[in-house]
């Protein structure tokens, strides 16, 4: 009876798995604050994405962690840079897999900000120009979707225009449209070895703002986004619902590193049942209105679902 009446179901096709690729290591390296999540060397990308596909998960979000950090994030701006190399590698190992490129600069800049700096703060418009170039490099390398996460005003329009001008009208944009300045990204910053010390409050959103949260996503829709996103997910389920009621676009909820770490560490200490809590959290994100869930639990959840969860 419960199965017949269930309103929200999880399926491996709902998930996007984030993957960290690090050009400065030779072996898979555990991320201490995210038990079960690794930084992978470039040589392992093919194997990792084939394993994703074998789990029935059909989309990955690639993050590059470069040893070559500089003030502009130059390792994303060339066809031989880390961003382009890892996309090509993933696409050639699993051609049917949807390969999504995280488009930002914070993993590639020596100051750790999401764009270029001027007078100690991020220069929005100069960053837009670089984001447009970066999107084209990702598209040329074979990315199916680009995912701008820098939270620069106008980034979706800038990328759409560059992609169209350069002959990539079919490459879609999954925008990190409503991205909060959140303390839940802490473990991610461990993962990408960010030297970042300041705050992103000048470009990411205030956790307290609901109307602005809606406006940010609707602005990205007008600029040409194909998929909207709310990030983090669980502390912002109300925001997912609000955007769901205001748009017909697909919505992704990003269960971020801190959400994952909370569940994992509580499970490891014996306080929570990992499988039950993870599946409940993923279900809540879909129930709130997300079509897609970006989660570090993607492979485990796919296994639990295949086993009849
Ligand atoms: C920025 C980016 C961040 C995350 C994804 N893309 C970090 C930030 O904005 O500070 C966080 C993801 C997570 O915490 O899991 N490129």
C-alpha cells in the first residue's frame, strides 16, 4: 500500500555526481572531511566515470583542482589546461555520460576568489569575459552542459552569447542560479585545497533573503539558463519550492559538501543510520520540487535503490 501511494521516488537517473580531479597527485587521495570522497589523479578519470555509468548514474559534474594556480585561473582558459583535459578524458571514456563542467575560478586562482580581483574585490565584468572564454573551452572539450557557479551578475547571458557565437548553440547551461554564501561549503574548500581566507558575501547570496533568492533564479532564466539550481539544498527547501512554483524549468538541488559531511560523520559515530538518513534527505530535496539532485551520495544511493530501498 505504501509503495502504491508513494508520491516521490528516487531513481539513479535523478543524480549528478560531483568528481574532483587533481593534476598534482598520482593516487586517489581521500578528502578527510568527506569520508568516502576522493581527489582523483587525471589518470583515473576514465575508470571513475565508467564506474559511475555502471551504477546507472548518467551525469557527472567535474571540478578541477590545479597545482598551477594563478591570479586569473589560467588553467581553465586553454585547450590544454586541466579543465579541458578532464572533460575530454571523461567524454572519451564514457561517451554517453552527460559531462557537466563547473565553471568558476576559485579552484584555479591563487587568491581563491571566483574571479579576477580589482582593489581586493572581485571585478564582476572582467570575470564575465573570462567566464565566456572558459565556457567555450569547456564546450570544445566536449562538455554537454556548462554550470556557472561564480555568482557574477550577467554570467548566464555572457556564456550563452559566447557559446552561440562560437558555434555551440546545443551546449546547455545549468546555472547555480540561487547560490547562498554558505558555511556548508567548508569541506569542499578542503577538497579543492583553497587558499581562500575571506568571504564571498559580496557575490553569493545572504541566507536570510527569500525574495532575492527567487529573483536570482528568475533572472538567470531570462538570461537563457536551461536548468536552475538551489545550493545548498536541505537548509533551503523552502526556496526550492518557491522557485518550483515560479518557473517551468528543471531545478537542481545541490546537497553540498557540508550536508554530506554532517550525515557521514554522524553515521560514523553511530548517531545516525547513514542509508536511512541519506535517502530521506535526498527524498526531501525532490519532494520540495527539485527534479535533479547533485549529491556525493549518488553512487551509494544508486546501490541502495538497486537493492530495493
Ligand atoms: C565554486 C563552488 C563551490 C562549490 C561548488 N562550486 C564553493 C564555493 O562557492 O565556495 C561548493 C560545493 C560543495 O560544498 O559541495 N566553484
